[in-house]
């Protein structure tokens, strides 16, 4: 029993020892677990601290970046709003994505009213939504390339028109190609141009009249009208006369430049023979060349050289080139005027044997006020405007001017003008005229026919498309205001299928109606209404060619009405006509009418600006004069108006017309007029 107890005690002790060992192991494991947990918690705490620091820094950086973006946006907006030009940013669909304050104010809107709206709403004639985007894509603008400048008529919120210069450029962004339009209001510039035009008109009248009196009076004195002058006085008068003519030429050059800039220089084109014009120019400039001891030679092609040009403007071009050649030729030399016939163009050349032109000056000789060196102006009395005017006129006539020169070997100036088509066996090119107004269509067709072309009229877009079936046209003219969808819709259809490459000219009331469409649709030019149809016959040539050349049987002097309110001009003309005609001066319309009623007149010289109205008011009275309709000469400081010039026998501008030319014209008209019924 004791042994059993001892064994049980031994087992109990062994079990206790084992439990103590397990307890010790468990305690060790728990301690290690707690240490591990504490270590993990420490690491997590460190990570949390690091994360908190990182988040704080990121938040601060994000806030700083956001502030920078906001600041940049404010700066950009401040810059855009401070710009004097309107700036509009368009998204790929043609909608306004952003706009500066100037652009919104320019069109009369609040900025928010324009956002996400189609930009076509700002056009004078709003196109369909999305069409502007199509046109922009067709322009193929590239990112980073300079913008293209367009003149686009716009419309403000209140409906008032706004003519603007618009520079369009492209920028490629993540969501597609965007477009930046910089808009400049041209209203102020147009106002300045109007003021400039008014100033030029004032200068034209106020300077030309006294200059005509001065130059004419000195010319009469120089020719002995005041009696024989002492040699010293004669030299002084010649100096004054030459310099007054120089001043007249300077004023005329300046006014011509201003008229060219303003687009107001009239061109009354008709069919001319270049050889005949060259011959007239040689005769007209012979006296001037004689002053320099230079002989003028003329060489003309044996065949006709027809061109479509304005006789007066072409004479102005040749006169300038011939006078320059004479001035810069050595005494005893010669200047040849040569006319050559070509297949597509005719050429008139002015060839001198002078000192030639340096290569440095040749590159800028057609610029305004360009001179080879400062001594030229003093030595040759030039202003540097003549060749600039010549170049402009030749370009307006559809031609070009070239120069071949070498220092020491003379110069050759060539004016190249398109040759008019002559009647032959070849069929003439056909022009399609899309014009809904029958009167305008007939007038244009007649002018086109006179230019050696055939013309077919289509009064509507549908008729135009029908005409194109199976027919080829050299040129197509389209009126913007065609019935139906309009002329632009017709042009789009033509460019898509029927006339992809045929040159197209638009007829519109606007100078450049839809500049974007014009560029995309390859419209050659815009003809602005009202159309100035070229006059077929010049006034003076018409009278000389059609009036019967009856000779007056009476020996009395012609009686001439001179309606002029400037007493100096009256005295000048009286001195010039002394012994050649009897003048009846009238400073007003009322006094001129009284003279017409009580006096049998042979001819009338009219100034347009009289004390109580225009000299044109007398045309009706002169047409009903007692001895029949009287020939009329306009002698005025104002430039010739084609419509007025067509109603009279001659139209002379005072500063452009030597007084002796007026005398010769009066004498010619008086001798070609029918004889008076009485000789009282």
C-alpha cells in the first residue's frame, strides 16, 4: 500500500514537474508574443507617423499646386482681359470654349452668354451650326504655325454690323485640335480712313485750283502773253514755272497714291490697241524729252496688239516711264518705245541708254519714295512715287512690270498686259454667269462679250447646275444673293462635284463677304456691288469720232460760256483764250442760266463747284440751248466721275490739264460743232 502511495506521489510529482515545464514554456511563448506584438505595434506606429507626415506634405503640395494653377489662371485671364484685341478659343466642334472680356464687349455680350455657343452666332450671316468647325478643319491649320488673317463681317448682339480682322491659329490639346481667334475691331481704322479720304478730297480741291492758276499764269507769261520780258525776268519766270509744274506733279502723285490706297481710282477699261496708245504717249512726251535733248523713237508691231485697259491710266504709266527715261538719259541720246505682240500677252518696253540702275536700288525701286540716292531728288526733281504708282496701275490692269538694267548700259522697263482674244476660227471660252437680276445679267453679259468671250446666264442655282451638265466653262461668276439657298451653297456644290477646279468669282454687296468660305472654296475674287461696268467709249474720243466735222462758215470767234466761281481761274482762262474765243463768265448756276437764255453760245466750260450749286445742273439747260445742244467741257478740281464724264464731251482735272490743252480742245470742238443760225 505504501508502495502504491509512493508510486502515486511519484507520478504526481512528475506530472507537476511536467506542468511546471509547460507553464514555463507557455509563459516564455506569451512573453515572446507580447514582445513581437509590441514590436509590430511600434512599427505600425512609425508607419502611421510616416504616412501622416507624407499625407500632410502631399496635402500641402497639392494645395500649393492648386494655388499655383489658380494664380496662373488668374494671370492668364488678366492678360487676356487686358488685351486690346478680342481673343476667342474654340473647341474642335466650333463652340466657344473661352473668351476674353474685350471680345465679349466688342460684340455686346456678357462672357457667360458666349460660352459653349457656336461661334457662327457672331457672323454677319450666321452659318448652320457646325459649319464653321468644318471650314476650320478644311483650312488644315497646323499646331505651332502662324495664324492666317481674315477680314470677316460680324454682327453684334444688338444687330449692328462689326467688320473685324481675325487671325486664326491652331493648338493641339488632349481632346483634339483647338483654335485661337484673335479679333480686332476695324471700326476705328475705318473712321481714320474716312477722315483721311475727306482730307484728300479737301486737298484735291483746295490745292489744285490755286496751283492751276499759278502754273497757268506763269506759263502764259513764259510764252509772252504779258509782252516781252527782260532776259533776267524771263529766267526767273521760267524757274517759277518749272517749279510750279513740279509742285503740281508732286500733289498729283500724292493724291494718286491716296486714291489707290482707298480703292477710289477709277478704271474705265475698254478695248485698246497698245501700239496706238504708245504712239500717243510718244507724241505727248516729245516736248518734255526735247528739254533734255533726248530723241524719242517708236517701234510698233505690224499686227494689232489689243488689250483691255483704261486709256488714261495706260497713258499715265507710259508718260511716267518715258519721262524717267528722258531725265536719266544723256543729252543727245535716245529713248525707244517698243511694242511687241505676244500670244497671251503684249509688251510695251521703254528702253534708254542712260546710266542704268544699281542692283541695290533695283530691288526696291517700286517702293514708295524709293530713290537711288539722296542727290537724285535734287538733281532730277523726283519724289520716288512715280514708279510705285506705275506698278499699282499696271497690277490693277491685270499686268506686270519688269526691269532689265545694268549700271552704265541703260535700262529697259517692260509693261506686260494680257492680250485680248481676237475673233478667229477657235471657239471663244465660255463664262457662266449666275445672276438673278435680268438687268444686271444683260449688262455683265454684254461687257463679257465685248471682251471676246461667250457668256451663258443662269438665273438660279438649279439652272446653273443644269448648264454644267455636259458643258465646260472657263470662269463662273456667282451672285451671293441667288434665290433659294444662296450663292455660297451653289459654290459648295460646284466644288464638291461639278466644277472642282474652275475659277469662281463672287458678286456680293460685301468686299469679302465670307472670308473663311472664300479661302476654303477657292474663290478667286469678290466683285462688290454696285458693279462699275466699264465704259465702252471715252468722252473725248467719242465726240471726235461721232460728231460731224462741219466747218463754221462764219469768221466770228466762238462764244464760250465759262461757269467758274474762282476769279483767278476766270482771268487765267480769259488770258489763254484771248483772240481765240469770246468768253462769258458766270460764277453761279443762276447767272449761267441767264447767259444761256440771252446768248447764242457755241460751247460751255463748267466747274462742278459753283457758288449756288453744281455745274452739272446746267447740263439740261445746255441741251435745250436756242441753237441746239452745246458741247460741254468739265474743267474742275474734282476727279472725273465715269457717269458724269459719259454725259459731256470732255472732262479735265485742273491740275492734270495744261491750259493750252484746254484751248486746243475748245478750238477743236468749236470747229466741229454745227454752225449757228445767226452771226450776231
